[in-house]
C-alpha cells in the first residue's frame, strides 16, 4: 500500500508550508537558509550572534532535509509505508514533521507511544515494535488502542494473550545476514528458523492473531543483499502459517537499516527484487518498514562552544561543552565517525570558517572529568580560541536520544533551532 507523499524531489514552498502548519510546528519560529556549503554555518553564526548571547550547545534541525528524504523514500520504495523509529531521535519537531508527511511510527515503550499520540497521531499509525515488553506497558498499549506489536518468544504470546488479546502480532525473525551492520540486532532479537513453527502454533492455541512477519537486518546496514535473504525467510513463514491452517498473513515489515545516499538506492533495488521474487501477486500484502537514521541523521547539525584550550608544541587541545556522555555517545554506541567544522566567531570574524588558514593536529575533549570523554584525536583544525565554535554535521541519529546527565552536563537540555533549507 503506497503512501500519498510529496512528489517533488526538492522541498517546494508548498510542501514546506504544509509541514509548518501542522500540529506541533504551527506558530514556532523557523529560519530559512540557502542550501549550499556555507548555508548552515551562516545560520549557526546568526544564532550565535543573535539578540541573546549563546554559549550553550544547540542543534539545528533542517526540516527541508526531512521533506526531501520523504520524497526520496516515496520514489524509491513507493509501496513500503515508513514507520519512523522514534528511538533514533524523539525530537518533537521531527516527529511532527514526519507525521505531517504521512509517516507511521515505530515505538518501543510507553513514553515513545505517548510522545507520538501527543502530537495528534492516531494509534493505528503506531507499531509497538519491541519483541519483549513489560506487562504494564502492554496494558497501556491496549488502553490507547495500539493494536500491532512484535514477538519472538512463547512468553511474549502469553503476556499479549493475557493483557491485550485484541492485539495483532508480527513474528520477528532473526535475519539470516546482519548486513555487516553498524549495530547488529540479531544477537538479542529474532526467532531462529527452528523456532518459527512452534511460535506460530503457540499463537494459534492462544488465539492471538498473527498478521505477518518482521525482521531487522541491523542498524546502519552496509550489505544490501541482507534484505534479500530476510525477505526469502519471511516467505517461508507465510507458507508455514498457511500449512498450519492459520488465516493468511498479510503484513511484511522489512525493518530498518536504511541510510540516506547511495546505500539507500542499493537497498531499494534489493528490496523490490526480493519482494517481486518471493511475493509475486501476493493478495492484500501490506509492506512496512522502520527507518530511523534515514530520516534523522543528516537533518541535524550540532554546534558546540570551545570552553578550554591547551597548546603543547604543535598539538592543539580543545574542550567543548558537549561530548561522549552527551550527543557524542554515538561514537561509542553507534560506531559513528564525526566531523568538526570550525566557526571562529570570536577570533576571526572576517573569516569565521577559517578558509585557507594553517591547520594543526588537534584533540577535542568533551566537558566531563573523564578521560574517556575524548571526541577527536589528530583532527586538523585552524588556530582557535575559547568562545569559538565547532560545528558537527549529520548529528541526528542516536545522539541526543542516548545522551546522559553525567557530571551535571544535561544532554536533555540542549536546544533545537528549527530551519528549512532552500535552493533559490
């Protein structure tokens, strides 16, 4: 079932205004900037030099990027409905943007379900995509009408039967291949091939409706052939259910693992070829997916203030006011590689981007008193001073959502400024 999404590849003024008028965004300040190599840096500089003095770290969310990515999804996988993985980045403005564009939502907890319901999304656009849920949270899902979830164990079926018997379920498979993913999920979740029939039978005996199959090839997959093997395995489950005399399965949830760029193009080819091969003419088949970083990663830019400096020969060492225990936790937990762009708002106002200046091998530390809090080592940066800035692009995936308040530096208080890019 295809979504009705924006058709233009580049965000048009019409699509932008439709998003900005949506619940959760209407009335909020949204800046515009030119979509070029300097555009976001100019916007960051204007925020820093605004009426109120800014020293704390902050994010810029480019809504135009999100609109463009939804268009890209609609063109690449027009028959696959995206259910955004809220855990990737639960920023309310991002959720509101995606809701206005017609996305569904993959929620893993009561708090995530509440966040989505609070922006006016109906419960039937939510999949409770956590194969192991606390009983109290299953009761909450039943209360608010979230009626689709995942499972990969008999114990989960027993809980669902007891506390939410009206809920339809998707049997979560362990993908045959983790796609050389940045963060594999198979070691924790997914039924093994020999477990599938016993699980289907357990649901059948309990009277829990099995609606289909889900899998996840791993977050940040790099081997797109992984989707082919997983879709082939899903077809075997459809056939097994039919042989058991169960009602026809009709949902195929291909999970996440998608990233923007060429890898997405490769993934679309693999997914469409596998669906055509294994589900040709499947009556009433509904395709869904759970992309997270695809929509979030490139839409956010993080600006950090330099709060300290030390010089040791040719080495420059800088301290910034966000780090490994905050937004940069993605370096440890998401295996991310970050890039810093200098913005010398204090020391070089005539050339704030420091173009053409000599650079030095530099180490960048976060603000906490733990030596582990090291963001970059050996990164080439120009000579900067305290109160200059370092700007980090592509910081929307598993960054603020997984940060902590360690040492009193509260990731949850980092502000997000809203903007949209244009090409005019």
